[in-house]
C-alpha cells in the first residue's frame, strides 16, 4: 500500500511555493488570448496563481526532455568537442495519465540499455520529478479508457477530491518532495475509493486496438489521407512521437559547427527520402497509416506495451479535423 | 538552487576518427576506401561515415577483417559525393558497426547462392570474404552479379580471384558496341541467369542485394523454383540517422532496418516491401 497524504486546497499555493524554493516548477498555464485558442501549455512558473488545471494542455512535455535542437557535439574540422548541457532540478506538476505514460514510452526508447542509452535524455530525465494529476473527468477528444495504460508511473500523484488533494507517493523522488512540503501535509490511509481512481465522461471511445486486419482497408485513404494536409501537427503534439533527424549546422568558416538533433514528423514526404531522391512512403495514405499503425500495432509488437496514450491531442490539433478514432470505429 | 553544467563525454552519437589507407576508383560514380579502423564486425553490418559540416551516411561494410574496414561508396548524395573527393591519408569520422548480420554460422554445410545487382554487390562482398576465409565450412558457392554496363563492374581484381574459386556468372544489362572496357560475362539481366542456372534448393541459402525491383523479381523466380521463403535473405535500404532504433526513420512496417536488418529473411518483409 502506497503512502497517502492530504493537502488542503487552501494550502496548495503554499505547497507550490515551498517546492519552488528547491526546484524549477513546470506546470500548465493558460496561454495568452488568441494564442492556441486559449488552451493551456506547460511552462516554468514563478507564481502559483498562474497554474491552470481546468483543461488538458495543448502541448505535451516531451520538449523538456528532448531539446528541439539538441546539441550532440561541436566540431572544429575533424576535432570533436564534447557538449555541455545545463541542468536544474525540476518538478513537473499536473501531468495527466496520458502524459505520464507518454514519458514512460519515451523512457523505453531512449533509456534502452540494450541498444545504447541516450545520455542527453537520461541527464534531463534524472533531474525531473513527475507529479501527476488524476483526471476526474475526461476531455472532449480523450479516449484513454479504451487503452491499457499504466496508472503507477509517477513520483507523486494528485487526486482532486472535494476540498482536498489526496497525494499518493510513487517513488523516492516523490517522497523527497513530501519531506520538503511536510508542513502542509497530513498523512492518511485508504483515502481513495475505486470510484475516485476512475476517469468518467470520456469524450471518445476506441472500439478496438487490433487493427491488423484493416491494413488494406480503403477508409484510410478516403476518410483519412484524402483530407490530411500532411502538416505533421499530430506528430508534434503526440506525447509518444520521438522520431528525429540529425544534421550539421556550420558557421561561416565552414569548419566549425554543431551536429544537432531535431524532431522529424513522419507525415511529411521527406521523412523517408534517401539520396537519389527515392521516397519510400511517397503516398500520403502510407504515411497516414504509418503513424496510426505505429501507435496501435508496431510498438505493441516490439515491446508488448500499448503506445498510444489516448490523449486525443492529434485529433484536437488537426487542422483538417481528421478523427481517426471514428475511422477505425466504423471499419469492418 | 543552482544550475549544474554536465559534460556529456560518452555518447553513442559520437564518432571516432579513421584514416583512409587505400582509395580505388571503381567506376565513374563509385569508389572503394580502406580505413585503418579496427572493429570486430560480421558480414552484412554497416557503419556511419560522416564529414563534419556535411552530414552522416550509413554505408555497408564490404570486407571481412578485424584489421581494417573497406567501404564501397556510390556518389549519389551530399555526403557520398564529398567522400569521393577525399584521398589517401585524409581522415573521416566513423561509428558502428550496426545492424543484424547474415547468420553465417547457421549456414555451415550448406550451398550458398549470392545474387547482387549494381552497388548491391558491395554489402555481399563481406560475406564472400567470410566464405573465402572459412571455405571448407561451406559447400557449393555460386555468385551471380549484374551490372548496368561493363564499365560499371565493381571489384574487378577480386572478380578475377572469385572466378577461380566459385561458380561465377556476370551479366550486363547493356553492352555498348564497341565497349570501352574488357568484360567477361553475358548480356541480359541477372534474373535471366538465375532462372537458367539455379536448380535444386536442397540445403541451399540465397543472399540477394540490389535495387528493390531486382530483389523482387529474383525472389519471385526462386520461389517459383521451389525455394522456401526461409531460404532467401534480402537486404533492405532505408533512410537512417541513429542506427540504434531511436530515430524511427528506417521503420518498415514496425521493423527497424537498423536493428532487425539490414539483412532480413524474405518472409519477414514480403508483404511490406513498399512501406
């Protein structure tokens, strides 16, 4: 039985300020009007009043773990200069179940010791404390109840219950936060019912995750790819998508420069372009299917874990409003 | 609270320097370099070559020795064109080896048929050298090579040696009249030779590497002749950046070309060649 604590909502700001003294505090804030349709996004905050928990954040936190322009190393001619990265102890607050599972999936890819652990991701991950926030109600595009997700991957988990937050401890990193803010916390036992752990009123439902038999279905083209603008928004908003490009940036001397790594969206045509201008997934349908099959089948086949976390951000952020859940639900 | 500066000195993306000890121009658009880089590798694996400021490219190893590495490179992209301008004594950055190799040990006591088309002959050269080193472990070895024209022939000197050791058949898609180069082979596609000469499939494995259309047609012919899908090994080519299953670029229907390939058994890929 994991330990449980009670934090009165009136003490929440004190809790945040206490933690902020020792950590960078990253939490969802409301975006300025007319940007992102007033949705929330994760930012480092300096005032607890800024925290906005009423919505599902538009962006995920993956940019905090993999820099959008990660410096792999500098070079001067053929000489390689090791990179230095700046790290600060930090707390992520308000991560939903989908965000936490997304981070776990990234861990599986980047911290995989069998195929070489990524030192950049590891360094950033080591200084991060993950504090989750349980969703009592789902949001418009969510469908995580249709998927098999972990609910024990967190350092601390907050449950919003009436006038209190019930906190569950998931790891030693989380216990340290509890110690820091112990003035505002009361220990408790069996404070959560089965009902409290459920997510109700989910906007969406995915009827099946077994889509192997639909691979040659024509709906992928007619209902999906024909509408798709191949913009890659779904890739950028997805908590799982981790594909990247490595390229060299040089200065004017053409001798010195940096080898950088940056995210690459599989919906773009050049994603599979090789020298000689051959493009393997030339067809938009193939690219559209690639993303969905990676989410629901390929990762499952390799790791026996469901990749898609059901956050629905790819649907919420799609400029063509393609609802691939509906496409699958209507397939026979 | 302070900001900590962490030096990343160990990184799988960090290449090492290697020096070019030999440079052979094979054809108008391809060349072979030998590097003084000592790594243990298996036939069918590949390495990343890079030039700072230009970029990185995956290149298959075309030799089999723990003392050096040979790479046959065709000048088609930014990196390979620049690599072609290097000369003996120049240095380049390398990392590897990556990829799943041909399971050569499993084939001991078998007949081996090796079919290569164009620059697809290069990755196969590693396995041929392996067979040369352990010749008594394998039975009949046949080589089928196809090139566009006699001028496009790779590894001319080695071909002369292989001709003595193995059943070798070379064919050229087009033979210009009169040809500038001396050639020893027949006119036509490599598939025609395979169709003509390959017969029995007992205790035989086939390696195929070349352009996708050639791999497809050759496998079709072999399957029609009664070869099983498990007897055919093909090489896949995809764009890749990391070589360790992270960048996601080389995925073919859920399989990473860098981890699960570049050598695949035919049945692993057959339905998804275009993905």
